C-alpha cells in the first residue's frame, strides 16, 4: 500500500528526515530514542513502557493491521527522532470513556493516535509532517475518525493547540494524575488543505 511507503522530507535546508514504518531491526534505535526523551516528554506519552524488553517485544510482533507504528529518522545516521502509534479502535479505558460520551468506538472506522517527538525536534515542523502521514494512512485504511490515545494533558498547551490546528475537537475531559482532554477528529469534516 502506497500510504505505508517511506517518505523523505526536508525538515530544513540542510536536514532530510525519513518517515517510515518501524521494522523488526529498529529495537536498539527505539530503545535509545526512549532513553533520550526528557522526563517532561516521557510524561506526555504513555501508551506503553519505555523498557528495553517492551521495545524488543514490540519489534518482534509488528502488525500494522492492528497498530501502525511510524518512526521518523535522520536521513544522515538513521537515529529515531519521532515515534507515532496508530491503533485501530481504542484502548479499553478510552473506549469506555468515549462510550459514556455517546461516541462509540469502532475498530473498523476509528484510529487512536499517540505521537512523540524527540525534545530537540519539537516545534520544528516535524509534527506537521507526521500528522500528514498519519492522515494519509488513516484514509488508506478507510478510517473515519481519529481520537487521541489517552487524551491530551491540559498542561500540555502546545500539543493541545497543535491538535486544534488540525481540527480535533474536545469531546470530554477526565482526570488521572492530571486533567486530560479527550479530543477527536472526523476525517470527512476536515479541511483537506
């Protein structure tokens, strides 16, 4: 499927980035990526643990029909600088919250997204390229809606604005250790520009 093909982008005049699917040989690079994230960035991303054993298991059991795992790498040295998950449907806890909001999650038509970007690459435009790739994949897989995996923390103002820019709307809120907003994007209502 063409939507899954690697893409090379110019992040700046002197830096090329490759966006592609995670593959089974990427475990050491992904472990290094997680170890390099600041405590703050780690606190915003929690779909799974960061330990090496988890990363090895992920890379051994890749299944894009269930979870698409995108990475962005530096074209120069192939260092991972971003990691994005696209889960068909939603986690059980997210599904329960959305059901309570009157928004049932459908594994066939819904994706949950969980992006992370290395600290040194935040606010440099990489997130826009990753979102465009995620939207291309969502459409190719006939998804109709994207929800935020685990919501977005209210204190993560930059991420909240980023999602709003793409047309995600707040549909609810919940608290665990902090206040979070559930947000979703209906692809048919999105501006394709």
